C-alpha cells in the first residue's frame, strides 16, 4: 500500500484541525489492521501450501488453523469497527464464512420484537401488520445436570393387614448407584469420542457443584465396559464372517504398575468397509488390546476368518499366509499402495529424487482410475482394473526392477524400492478381486481417534484399561461410521442391558441396528 503524501496542518483552519487529525488517525489504524490481516493470511497460506518439511501434522495443523483463523476474524472485525464515522451509516458486517445450517429438529424459541409504538406517524391511527422478518441464530446451553427422583408409592388395604402393593424398582446398570445410563453414556462418549480424560470431566462437573472423583467415574466406565463386552464380541464375530477385512495396529501406552513408567501396548483394529464397491454389509471396526505387537496376536484375533486381508507391510502378518496358520486356512493378503507411495514420497521430499518422482507419477495413474470407478460394483471395478490398471502395474513392475539394479540397495532409495519389491505379490491383489481396495486407508482413518485419545489421556492405567479402551472405542467408531450418534446409541443400549435384554437377540444391540426411536 503506497503511503499518502504528508499533510501541512498549518494550511487548514484551526477550528478544523482536530477533525482532520481524527481522520488521519483512523486511516493509520486501518493501514495497520490491513498489514496484520495480510500477514495472517500469508501464514495461513504457508500452513496449507508450504513445503512438506515446513508443514505440520494433522492435529497440529488443526490447532494452527484454529488460532490463525481466530486472529484473522479479530483483524477483520477490527477493520469493520474502525470504518470512519464520517463515511456515513455503518454498514452491516459482511458474513465471510459459511454460517452452517441449523437442523430442522432443533427446538425453536421465538422472540417477538415489536416497535415501541404502532401509531402511524401521520396520525392516521393504528398500523396493520403486513409481514415479518425472521432470522435464526444458534444458542448453546451448557450441559444440563439434573436429578431423576424415582418415587414408588406403597398401597395397603384399610380392611385387612394382608400385604402391601408396590411397583418394582426400575432396573439400573449400577444397582444402588448414582448415575443413570444416560450419565454413564455421557462419560463414555466424552472420554473415548471427545478424548476428555476422566480427571478433566471431574473438574468440569465440579464447576457445576457436582463432586465426583475420577475413581468414581472410572467405576462407571469399568461397569459399562463389562456389560458391553458381549456386544463387542458379537460385533467381532459379525466382521469375521465377511470375505474381506482390513487390519492395522497402533500404539496404546499403558502404565506399568510398580515401575512408575509406561510400556507400549497395542490396539489392533479389525475393520470392514465395503462402501467403495456398494457392499450390503454395514461398516464396522473392533479394537483389541494386546501388550505386544507380536504377529501371534493378529493370528488370535483372526481365528475363524478366512478371506482377503488388507494391511500394511508389517512382517508380523506373514504368519497369517502360512499353511500352519492357527484358526483357519492361509489368508490372502492385499498390500497397500498408499504405503508404497509413502516410501517414495519420503525420499522425494528429502532428496528431490527423480526416480522417486517417476514412481509417484506412475502410482498417481493407478489412483486416478480408482477415483473414477469408486462406488461401482465389484464386477465393473475388476473389469476396469484388468483393462486399464493391470498394464500400468506391469510397467511399474518392470520399472521397479530396472531401478533396483541401478540404485545401491544400501541407499535410502534402494531400501524403499526393496520394500515395494517385498510386497509386490500383495500389491497386485486388487487387480484380481473387485471388492479389494487399492490401499488400507479405510482402517487408518478409523484408528486416528485412538491417537487423539492417546495424546490427551497420555496412557491407560493398566492392561485392563487398554482392553476397556478397545471395547468402548469399537462401539463408538462403528456407530459413527454408520451415521449413528454415539451418545444416543450407548444410552439406549445400556438401558436395554440393564432391563435384561435377551442374549439370543444381541444382534439388535449392534450399532448399525440402532434406530433413534428405539
């Protein structure tokens, strides 16, 4: 912005100088606000479009967006507020962002604002209503705490002393305990969906005058986890009846009793997501905790499953393909092209390797075709892959072997190429079955919330805490990917369990069978 020429105040009548100075001060303030806004927008662009080495992780980027966008909004508001009064009536502030859409089923509280007087200024009499303007704004009332008082009246006969009639007490998940099933569901969702540790929930409740220690909340969570275990077990059985699943694992730090430090446990995710090819089975995921990453744990989890398993290149899964596999026939493995791409991307970002760049370009062609056929039936997908993708993959294989002969096996690039070579058989599985995806991103997306809980809670208190973590996270994640609100689902499910829901109808309690009216 070019600077304005300096102004000689001596040439302005003395009685007008103060007004001119006020305008100049407003001009300078606007100039500073614009500079600040330009700087903030440049920082936002850097977060979005900066070099890979300068970019943040997903969670860090979200925090950066929050703070930068907050600062931009503050600067824009400052601009609006500093419009000179001399420029005429203040215009309404321009709405710069998506206002969102308020659901029709939210309760509406109408506030009718009437003029101070309905008398016509001309003295003609009372004015008539000819219409109205309506505007809607979102109001938020903090979580409402209330006490459910259950009163069971007693009845007796006046003519005799032969007994008293009283309705039985309603069933509760925690008999004689303080919480309703809705309160327990709220604690579960806050901890495992919103990543709010129990001690922080205790602090929030204390601000409303409710003294509930973390240990009390932990008792609620443990009781709920015990009663929900059969539902999670049935969910796992349902998934293992499929012909194709995803699997991945993520760390779950656990406090090691008596040593004052954490050890590394693992949550193993077994997932089904057939939406890419229009499958009939609903998506779902089960997290199972084990104290190690040993491949025998995957073998234990997959007992009873025979089919195609999509996963990354972790060597612990190799035992699943052997004839000696425990719990079923050898599994067909579909490896992940996203992991192969990631290996080349790491080299390209660090070294700018032309070989890595060429590999990335070739893989991008596979993904371009996958984007076009997503949502088609398995037969159509398979036909398109065999016709269009298979020749490209074959050319990639020839290119891969050529580069491996040219590049030192001990170099960084050589190691990445060797990784792709080791997975080569599994990387071609998607060309042989239209149900198979090109990568295992579906399961990776499902384990991201685990990482957020891990960051906020730091660790599970013991191995049993890890198992509880896995159970509740399984039901919440499965509810979410089926479009089911987790709190409503858990509340109704816990109420049904407390009321003695029959074990032979447990499928009714699976997240994808939940209906809001149930």
